[in-house]
C-alpha cells in the first residue's frame, strides 16, 4: 500500500488535466500543486527538522526575483533562471541559518528572525532600481514553451506537477535516510541529538538550504505564471503564512501533509469565494473552517487516515 | 582511558566543579558518587563537551578533548546519557536507537539491524515499535542506554540510570550494565543507588562541593570518615564510630 501510494499519486496528477480540462479546473490544479510545493519546502524545515520559520517568503521572493531579474536585465532564459533561483534560495537559506544558529537562536526566536529577514528583503526590493522598486517587475508576454511561458495552462500544470512531485520525493527520501533521521532527532531533542554525535548546527544549515532552494523554485514558477511580481507579493507575510498553513492543516512533518492541506485550503478558498458576493464573508467562512480543523485535528488532516488505519488494526 | 586533570567549572561565583581530577581505566566500571548538588552532572557535562570547562584538561584515549563540542567527543567514542531522560518522544523505540546507530553507518538497513540487536540485548525487543513517549520510566532509562550503545562507544558515561527505578527494576538492570562492560565498553556512572555502586563499581570517586574528596574501592570509600561526613553532616563519622564501640 505504502509503495503504491506515490505511483498512484503520480498517475492521478498526470491524468487530471485529461479528466478535468476546463480552464478553471486546470488553474485549480496548478494552485493546489503550487501550494503543495512551497508548503513542502516549509515542511522540510518546520515539520521534519522542527525549525519553525515565519519568513519563508524570503526564499520564495528570492526565487521570483532571481530568475526575473536575470531574464529582464541580463537576457537569461527563465529555464536557466530556474536552477539559478534554486541556487539563490539555497544560498539564502544557508546564510540565514548560519547567522541565526551561530547566534544560538532557537524556537520562537528563530521564527522571529526569519520574519525579520523576509521583511528586510521586502524593504530592499522596494528600494532598489534593479528590482523595479515598489512598482515591481512585469515580464513581457512572449508565449512559448521555450520561454517558460506556455501558450496553454496545461504546460504550466505539468511543470508545477513535476516540481511538486519532486518535492514529495525529497520528503519520502527524508523519511528513509540518515539525514532525515537526524533532522527528526534535532526536532525532538537537540541536546540528545548532540550527545549522539550529530552536528546539529551543520544539519540545520543543510536543511535550511534544501528548504530555501525548494521554495525558490516555487517563486520562479509564480513569476512565470503570473508574469508579474512586486515586493509585497514576493516577500510579503502572506506567502509565509500560506506555506505554514497548508502544512499545519495537512499535517506537519508528514510526507503528504502539505499536498492534502493545499488541496483542502484551495478548495475551501475557491468555494467560499464563489459562495457569496458579500465582501469579506468568504474570508470569515475560511477562518471559521480553519478554527474547526485545527480544533478537531491538531495534528492535521493526515491524522484522519491514521485513525482509520488504527481502527482497522 | 579517561584522564581528567584539575577540571574546574564556574557558574557566576560558584565553583560547581573545583579542580577535579580522576581516571577511568579501560575495561573497568567506575562510579562517581556524592550528595545532591555536589556537581556530578556538571562534571559529566564538562567532560562530554556540553559545558566548556574553565580550567583543567580532559584526555580520552591519549587525545586532548578539552572543550570539544559534544558531537565530536561522541564520534571519538565517548557518549553520555542524561539523568533526566531525553527521548525523541514522537519517534518509535526503533527510530530512537537508529539515530545512535546512524553514527557508524549511513545505511538504513544496517542501522535498523543494529537497533534491533541492541534493543534485544537490553530486553526491549517487544517495545521496538512503541512510541518513546509511551514508555515507563524504566523503559526510558533503558532507551537512553540503548541509544548511547548504538553509537558503538568505547566509554559510556551513565548519569543516574537507576534513579526512579523500583528494586526489581534495579536488580534487572545491574546485569545489563555488567554485560555492557563484559562486551568491551568501559563504564563510568553517576549513581545514588548504593547497592548498584557497591556491586558494580571497581573504583569510586566521591564528589562534594565540587571537589573530589575521596576515591578507592567501594568498601574503602564507604568507610572513609570524610565521605560519611559529606553525606550525613559534620561529626557523623565520629558518632557512628562511637556507636559501633558502644
């Protein structure tokens, strides 16, 4: 069962656009997979390694700006911009981790310092010429796959599907590898981890680099899909919270949590938005649902599947 | 194997460990005893790199390891357990022990096999799939021991593994510790349970107010007037001697 799950998932993701081929459905699929990707990036640091960040938008924004600036200012093809963004996000992750963990920041202090970094990046992006300042950057429309601007949404769908599946593969690998076991040990008890020979500083820097790189890939995708970024979208608190939210709702520290959380939250978001014309009502309903989910399933929706398995056993 | 010279650890104005020197011979079981607050755990922490000593040196197997971080000391073959058990609470017993086993192998299967072997050696074979948070006190103590052993240490520092156990659990754990030594791992333990110290340790160090006040064979140390006074108060040794004569 456990071995078939990833294959079934890949199959489902692959055939989805053939079953639901409306523009709305494809866009829905893209959103689910996009939030699953950036949620997974948060999950790897926050869920697997217990390094809770409130500022993952820093990596998202660096990814979005990195490929876009390379493209607009230096004429670099966004397909090459994507790996450059991943490298930039990884570097930023390692750097922020290096500074924060060297200073011994843990728990809520680490969360606050990441938030501060994201805000600092937002202000820098707001004031530099190369980032277009507060006006943001508009990518000229040149629809072609070679240009990472697909003529149809299906192209975007398969790119984000590949990235999201890759992020799940990374999570699956973490569950079975020494690196993942060490991250879990750090999350559960850092002193005990050190006593057992784990270089906790090094492992935490590594995981932040991995998480930052993954998140930056989502940033590049976002920029190419919407062809527009500005400091508030790229580095704003909203993105940080959304990543954290899909993971918490789905189940932090689990492989499929971010995907399940993203599916539910995107669904709820779309349904409540179309439910009523009244301004803000959809957000109230959205908020109430979050409260209910968190109240009944504090470990996330994944808990539902676990409970069923336990009952069967 | 372990040589501590003049080790001092100061917290504010308090000399928690004051010029402590001791030696642990390879293949032996040594014990560190002393009244509550004497500085035993601090001494362990300073030896294993958790607290940087202010003065003095620690040598392990001939190499100077003073002030090295804990993970490097562990990699050289010296590992400690914690008095207040520190399980990876959400992980299973197997996963807990595997974290230790991964020190010597990157292979998941090898680490799992080693974890299972150690769990069985410590009588935890039935508990492998249990979550650590659900273990009893005795189970957690054994888990500390198992995780530490999984790193394949040459020297094991045990901080009160017997504390909080009932007499039958203590009786069950003693042969386990002796078995670990017989398998070639040197053991240095902090212990309050005198029954365990007396029957396990070959050499005992007594710490009081941060200083080593006596050392020797267990019987010899137990009869030392300074040790009796450290535990029972000034004049206690004399009163006991008087009572024996009367």
